[in-house]
C-alpha cells in the first residue's frame, strides 16, 4: 500500500503528516509506503519549514531530510490513498484526475478525525501554529493507522 499526503507547498503540513504517519506505521509494524507532495511547485527541492522540522523534532521525528516536490498526474495511479490538507488542495488534486477515475482514493485528511465535516488543517505558513497542526495531524495519523489495521 502507498499513501500520499498533499498540501500546497509541501514544506509545512504534508511533510509533517508524512513524518508522523510513517513513524506510527513503523511502530505498528504495518508495511506502507508514505510520501508527500505539494499541489504547487513553488518550493521544489527545499527542505521542510523550520517550524515543521522543530515541532517534529520535539516529538522525536526527524523530517529534515525530506525535499519538496510537486504532485504529478501519475501519482493518482501510483498511490492507493491521497490525503489532502484542505479543500483547495482537494480540488487541485481532483483537477489532475481528468477522467474522474480516482475520486474514491482522494480524501480530506481531517475527515478521519471529524467524519464528513470537511475540516481543513490550518496552514502554519500563514498562522505560525505549528503545535496545533502537529496535534491535528497526530490525531488523523492515529485514525488512519487504526483503519488500516482493521482492514488488514
Ligand atoms: P504548506 O504551506 O502548503 O503547508 O506547505 C505553505 C507553504 C508555502 C506557501 C503557502 C503555504 N507559499 O505561499 O509559498
């Protein structure tokens, strides 16, 4: 199984989500590939934002080796689950699904915590709320791992 986490810049939210989810899956002994990408290519090749690296590090997760990349149309075929941080990311991903073949695997990540509410992970690039974002992503990652475990 392969999971892709997606935000706008792939420097704040999705790198953090990738790090948290990868650690939880490893701790659970579940073999899943995890990656992240941005809908924009604005930060391609850059490491995560210092705020994301810092909050991850405080929680025992090293995301400093990640590098930003832009999502590709081929990712829609390649990954089994594509998780967007907000509805704008969600719409941008759906736009890459020209023939509307992959809509079942494109989801909003916080719907794992707040089903059907379509809540957004707030963007710490603008709000500097890295701690709040960490907590939200931690809750979502926990639910995702439970769901995968229940379906194994
Ligand atoms: P992210 O945050 O989508 O969580 O990585 C952002 C990063 C960069 C920008 C916006 C949001 N930007 O405008 O460059």
